């Protein structure tokens, strides 16, 4: 995953959080999580969780708060036509 991709993902997540910060605080984290769960594909959510593991990720506090409500996708699977080589 490139640095540029990470930057775009952080930017998008923070933009979503900025919108929900203008909503009532009680539902802001849920709003961020619902939006990400609904509109982000599993690959994007997987990258988000990878970023959340780093301390210097640049994600807003609201995105970090919402992370417990975001559906964590399953690990990627190997395509069936690719042979495993030990």
C-alpha cells in the first residue's frame, strides 16, 4: 500500500468525520461508522484498520472512536487459480 493511498484514505475518513462533527455528538461516531460500512469496499476498510494500528496515522479522534463500530473485513483470500508454492 503506497503512502499516497494512505494519505487519500486518511483524507476521506477525516472528511466523513468532519461532516458528522456538525451533527449531534451522541450519533457522530455511529454516523461515521455507518457511512464507512455502507460505502467503503472491504479492501478500503482493511487498509483503514492497518492505519489504525499505527500511532501516527493522521486520523481524527472521531474516526478512531468510530473504528470500534466499523465492520472489520475478512483477510483477503488467494484466487482459486493461483497455486500455493511453499
